[in-house]
């Protein structure tokens, strides 16, 4: 399923996209390495404090993290250069996996808004 | 199957940066596009057509993109300053990744502009009904 995601930037601009959306109700999330096209939105629905994203073999991306209030809390770059495992553990409630390169300064990220897809 | 031709440019046009990612496309009207190459540089201001983006280290992609973002905002304002209907503008990063520039922000697209009449900033034709980038 896809959803429209709007990232608000600190300078008042927005970055809009239609993202593949999935929800995570367990503490560890694995994504298929080749079948998913970025951007991907992961909404955390479990009540635990942290979630582990298994991004081993996943296409290069930047993982934007947002808290319960949908404000930006941090980011991680995923660049899989070897066959080894690569996981990210975070307290975020929303993860947005964006293709690289990001067209705006990452520190400009402020808030995320999620809407049903406009048809 | 796509009916588009591959983009074939002269050595001179290639040296000017046309057909290489990233580049900017401005849609003048349906099927008529202008291409602006993007040149990242550190010391010497390149005497080349297109957008010139001064960065401290051209290998630092994030820093390049951050500077390019502000250059793009300025370019959008310059192109659309007095236009009632703004021109559609697109920053093309890869063969399957582009950002359409709008007044209030940017829109990610996995499809990039292609085909039509592709021209440079001086309205000289680069190619007709072809892709807008050189396939490696």
C-alpha cells in the first residue's frame, strides 16, 4: 500500500512523495532487499521502546526517524558495501527510507505528515 | 518497450556536461524541454553552460546537494519571477529519481522527463524524441 508523505522543512518548504507504507508490530523489521522501491514509510505500532530495522543488503538510502509527535529525531545512512549484516536500532515511531542523494540539507528536516494517497 | 532513441551528443556538448546526471530540466511547454547541466566546483569557476555550484569538496555528496538545494531555489525564482503560470522544473538525479520543483516545495518522482524536443538554455536543439541522458 502507498501513502502520501509530506516532509516539512525548517525553511517552510515541503518535500512530497508517494511512499510504500507498512506498519511494524514487532520489535524487529526486515525488508526485502530488492522488491521494495524507495521511498518506504514504516509506522511502528508495537508498544515497545525500540525497533530494530534489518537493512542488510538493502539498497542505499537515508533513514529519517520521527518521534510519536512526528517531529524529526535523527537519521542514519545505509550504504551496504559488504555482505555483512546492517541493522539500525532506534526509538522512532516513524521511519522514512529515502533514496540517496537527499535533495535538501538533512538538518532542514522538521516534521512528517502522512495522508492517504491522492488519486 | 520505450520507443525513445538513446541520447547522442557531440563531443563538445558532452564536454559541456549535457546528458550527465545531475541536471535540471525546465518544461517550456508540453514536449519542449530545456536542459541545464550542473557543475560542482571548488576553486576555478567553470566557464560552462548551466548551473555552477561552489562546494568545499565535490566528493562530499551531501554537502554538494545541500548547496545545490539553495542554488535550485534561486534558479526557480529566477526562471519563474514574473510568470503567472510557473514553468515546471525538475532536478534529475538518476535515471529513476527526480524531484519536481514547485513554489511550495519539491515532489519526488521515480519517473524522469524524456522524449520531446530537448534544447539547451539558448534554445538550440540537443535531441529529438530521445532520452535526456547519455547511457553509459
